[in-house]
């Protein structure tokens, strides 16, 4: 029996996905919204074999961080699987950073979904072919987390002084990070670097 913790913030979708998964052979599904993740992962009971979430659900990016922060300190390295689409590079990047081992296209056929859950529970990985190219592009991102943070703040309109204050850095360090982001992304200037990063789903 493979136990799956389905995390979703929309009750109707959560119930529908749970019903679909539960129809698979050898699958036992429990569900949680964001508030229920903590007791599900940090409790004393047995950890689920697989955690599944939908990157299109509200607050999905925050959910990924919540799952990672709770699973790691308690040694509950449950395989994380995400339902997503190829046109969601930012979500794919966040899932990749969170250590997801399963990437399931929401437009796929569902007849082997239970097999994917069993595969992940047994220590395997799964990437739907339709997502492979987008995931490869995301995984090949050349910027460091700090460079991404600086570029993301610049994209939101923050000045160098503002970015330095937000990140507790000197203005010279911020300029160095921006220069590195421009160079690594092959851009001509800061505006071009922001454009390329947005198109690639890095910010």
C-alpha cells in the first residue's frame, strides 16, 4: 500500500483529486490544506510515502516551501510530486529547488497515475515527457539564489539603495550581483537581464 498526502487549498479540487487517486490500486489517500500540513508532517505518526500538490492551486509556491521546511528538519524526506503544466516555468523552478522527484503534466492521461505514485514511493523519479524540456531549461539556470533575489527586486522597481536595504547588503555588493546576473544570463543590460529571467521563469 502506498500512502499519498494530497495537499491542495481548494476543497472541491482536493476532493476530486483524492477520489481519482484513491481509485488506483494499492493507493491510500489523505488530504490536507495549508494549515494541516504541519501536523501531517511534523507529527509522531508515520510519514506519507508521497506528497502530491498542484502548482496551479492558490499559494502553491508557498506550499512548496512549507512542505520542504517541515519535511527536512524532521527527517521526513518524503518524495514530493507536483501536478503542473509546461507553461509554468516559475512553478517548475520552485518545485525543482524544493527537491521534487515527480513532475506530472495536468493534461496527461490518468490511467497510470497510481503507478507513478508507487514508483516515487519506491525511490524512483518521474518526469512526464511533455515537461522534460521545460524542466531541463529551469534546472540549467545559471544564476545563484542571491543574484535571483537582487534581480527580482530590481524587476519590482527597487533601486540599488532599496535592494541594499531590503537584503542588508552594501550598494556595491548589490551592483556586483546585478553585474553577475547580466553576465551570466548573456544580457546586454539590467533591463535585458530581467526580461530574459522572466521569459525563462527564473523570477
